[in-house]
C-alpha cells in the first residue's frame, strides 16, 4: 500500500485519491524569464519519477503543470533585452521545454500557460470581491487575509522566512494586512494589459494556479506538488483563494514538496557565483541522464548537495550500469518467473514507503550482485525498474567523438607503438579532459564517454 508524506498533516498517509484508480496532479512550473537552472531540474525530474511510479502501479494520472508567462521578472527581462514580453516568454518557454525533453521528462500531460486562463482568473477575482474577501487599493485588487482564519494551515505560519519564494507584485504600503497578496495588478504604461471591468491590468501570481486547476480539475483534486520554497506564501495563498471561492475543503488531499538543491553545501544563487543552468551542465560534458541518476541519490523531500565530484560519481555509476546491462542482455539463461516476481515486489515495497527512490536504486545494485538470480532474470528486473527511473538503460548510447579527440587517439596509438609510454599517458589525460576515455582491448581501442 502506497504511503505519501503529506506536508499539511506532517505525516505519512495511506494514499487514497478522490476517484478510485485516477489521480489529478498539479505541480508548479517555472516563470519563463530565463534559462532553467539545476533547482528546476531536481524538482521536475523527481516528480517525473513519482508520476512514472504512480502509473506503474496502475493509476491513471493526469499530470498538469503551469507555465507562468506574465510576471514582473518577465517585464524586467524584456526591458533589459529591449524586446517584447511575449518574445521573452516564447524564447524561455521553448528553452525550458527543450531542457525537460532532454532530461527524459515524459510524464507531463499538459503545460498550461497562465495567459491562456485570463478569463478564469478574472472570474475568480470577481467571486472573491463578491464574497467580501478582496479589496481595491491604488495598484490593484488584494486578498484580505483577515477574512480567512485557516491561512497558515499548510506551513504552520503566517510570516515570511528567508527561503520563501515571493513576488514583488504583492508589495504596497496601503494593504490592510501585511501578508495580503495581489489578485489583479493594475498595469502601468508600457506593461502588458488586459482590459476588464475590474480594471485594466494583469494577473497576480497566486491566482494563476487556482484558475488553471479549477478549469482543469474542478475545486478539489488529489496532489499538488512543488519546491519547498513555494509552501509559503504561494501554496498558502492558493488554499485561501480556492477554498474561499468554492467553500469546499480541502483544495488538495496531498501536498508534496521537494527539498532544496544546494551547491557545494550552500544555497544556490547568482550573487554567490554558484548558480548553474541546466544547459551549462550539459555543456560541461555531462549528459541529461547523468543528472537523472544524480537526482535518484536523494529522497525527493530531502536537500541534495550538488558538487561536480558528486555528479562525476553519478556519471561513472551510470556508465558502469550500462556496461553491466549490455553484458546481461546477451544472456540466454532460462528465467524463473517466481524469482522475478519476488524481487520486483521488494522494489515496489521500497517505493510504496513515501517513494524512496534512493533505496530502490540501491536495491537495483543489490540485485545485480545477487548470485541467486541469473543474468536473464537480472536483465528483466532492471528493465522493469527502469520504467520508473527513466534512465534508458536498454538503449545503446551513440557516442559522437570530435575530430580533435580522434586525432589524439591516433597520436596515442602511435606513441604506444613506439613504446613512448609517458607521452601516450599524457595524451590519455588530454582525452579524459575532453570527456572521453580509451580502453585498450584485444580487438583494438574502444572510445567511451567519461
């Protein structure tokens, strides 16, 4: 039986969706004003693992993710790049989706852009105004927290902390209460604008998500996910909005949050010069699957420390794993169905315990070392596990070797023939720095990715 840690109750609970066998799941997506970073990669890869598993055990999952394509950061970026805000969102949405595809994230059913739901957003603001939960000040309509006694039930607090993700759109000294947040922002000259009877403006940040989920799922659904930094105030605001509008509680049955990604044991940030985009990591000789394997090494709720040493370990482990699979694939051993069923049952047991992917990964390595299973059994089991991991272990990776590396390999061969071992070793080091290794076999030199 699957148990999931529910942020709102702070304990593991037996998973019981609203409709038997069916799951509606929403995860907060990115604000598309820049290239996606490693923190995004951790959250979205780990939720991809989760959805793959839910589908593996028989659930029909509709996985919805939003794209915030209207925001102060987007407007600022457009000014910096001297272009239109729509051009910015188109550029960086395309970049984000490209990164997700490379990371083998295939589980999302729909990416919902906020600007496609403006009529629903306006409708929700009007309902909140009618219910007396919203008030108007000089720069827009705000949610009145004094009208919502449950505010804080997800996070256990009502005040901001250092790691909270906030929006400057909520700042105004005229607010009735310090934590009141903007529902509809009146546009300034030169800013994106929608003409409406509640004022010409644009959506607030929090209302985008409830408008999207109400349209796609209704007022209640099964799982809401996102990074831990979104718990307060973003997810608290979503609860306050939707439960005030519908009168139905709870908005979501299970709240799931991923732990922070740290860089060299420090919070990631451009000011600290430890900020990496996903494409930057790819440009340093690491594959998307190296990152996927790395994200399996920590429980989704726990913080994960990124270092290049740790990523190298993940890369080498994945390479080793693929070598083993390649050998197992050739086996013609007769499989014992019972052996496979028992081992797979244990794999499911680890994941049923709040989706413990590190434990499941460790178990896969135990299987490969287990002498009680033959090679054909191991091969079938690993492929079953990989339907959840998404590491494409059965695919032969095409290695593209640059002309520069090919030339170095030939030079090394020449040095070896001339018995100039030290020079040959120096060239080998150059090949390694280029992201490749060479293996000397009876059949000749084999070039592999480092």
